[in-house]
C-alpha cells in the first residue's frame, strides 16, 4: 500500500466508527528502532496533541509557556517518536476498515499487530 497518493479521502458517514483519540502510550529514541517488538512505552499522552504537549502531560517537562521553559524542549525535534494504542475491531470483522489520521508528523510508519502497514512522508 502506498499512502502517498494525490487524492483526498472525504470523511465518510460511517454506520460505525472507532475513535482512537484519548490515551496513547509513547516513547522516544535517538535513532530508529530496527523492530518495534522490544520497545517499551513508559509514558502516557493524549492524542490529538503534539509531542511537546505529551511531554508536559507526562510530567517529563514543565509548561513551555512559563518563563524560559521552552528552551528545555530543544531536543524534542531530534528524537524518533513512537506511539502505541491497543484496540479491537470485533464489530468490524469482515468489513473494509479505513485508518484515518487528521495529522501526523512529516514522516511516519504505521504498524498494526506488529506488521508494518505503510509509510508516509510529506
């Protein structure tokens, strides 16, 4: 599957949908992981939100809008970020399912059940 297409998928009037917002586990590394199977996800953040907001929510960094706290966030753009959420699709068994993101960082890879589903850049 190549998600780098030039068309836009309109929001569907789904008879059923499974929102994936809310709590997600996350972690960050200095370099891309060879495999996601052994990654630990020690932090919880809310999605939708930025990695910056997730660091604040997890108590890792203070509010960037107070004093000079924003300087503490300089390293964030240098990391590789991983987010994880567990969910079930029981009610969707045997049906076509669309995984839609309203926004993702410039480059992302999407895994489902440990299998790389797709990559997206741009």
